[in-house]
């Protein structure tokens, strides 16, 4: 089972990328996390470009990565109490054209961390809302990891709070459970 991990942060040492990597470590056997690192290359959404027979390269790569995945895990920071623009832009592209949208019926879970005390809870809610509007099957759970600068071990990057590890594991098991019936039908 292939889970596509998308970090909504472009920063090299992003806490949300660390959170995705922790999720990869906690996935159940038989599931693997593949990180999408091309978010910065996804062109701004433009309906004129959508009508083109060949989408911009970054858009093509995003859609291909989503198509190859059985499910998606998004880790989002919070910018001004909302979703980062680059992440929203990627969701917009993956929702078009509506009839053949890459996100259509794709299982997705959203988690997030921020340096503040709310752990990107608003950004997670906005991301789930945008994904649902795009046709994804969104897991209705969140993982707000507050005070991100204190939550990851400085040597191995793992979450230091065992309760957060347990919550993250629960979300991952729910995401995997969303995929298993489809995989069983395909085999």
C-alpha cells in the first residue's frame, strides 16, 4: 500500500515534514510512505492552463503522484490561521478537471504542527474542507501538534510525546482501513 505524504511547508527543516516522516515510521506493515517534494514546482492555478492538453510540469507530477498512491497524508502548517497558499493551490489543481480529478474518491488524512499553542488546528480544518470539496474521502480526525520546536527529538526527529505517537498511529490505521477494501476488490 502506497501512502503519498505531502508537507504543506516548503522549508527544508520543516516540522511538518518531520511529522510526515514520523508517520512513515508508524505506518502498519505493508504500507509505505512516499514523500512528494515537488510542491514548490506546482504552478499557480489558472483555468486557461487547465484547458491546455499538456498541464504545467509540476502539475503533471503532482497528479501522477496522487494517481499512483492508494491514499494521501497531508501535514500542514498554519499561516495566518489558515492553509498555506502552496498547499491550497495544489489541492485546486488536483481537483480539476472535476470529472477526472486526481483527488476524486481518494482517501486522505490531514495532520499538522505549528510553533504556536494550537498545533495548526485551523489549517487542518480548512485543508479537510478544501479536500472534501475536491471530492476526496477525508478522514474526519485531526492531530494538532502544538509547540513544534519542543515536540521532536533533536537527534532522530521522532515525536517525544507518546500520546501524540499513539494518536498519529490511530489516524494512520484509519487511513489504511479506508484503502484496504479497494485493494481487496482489485485483487
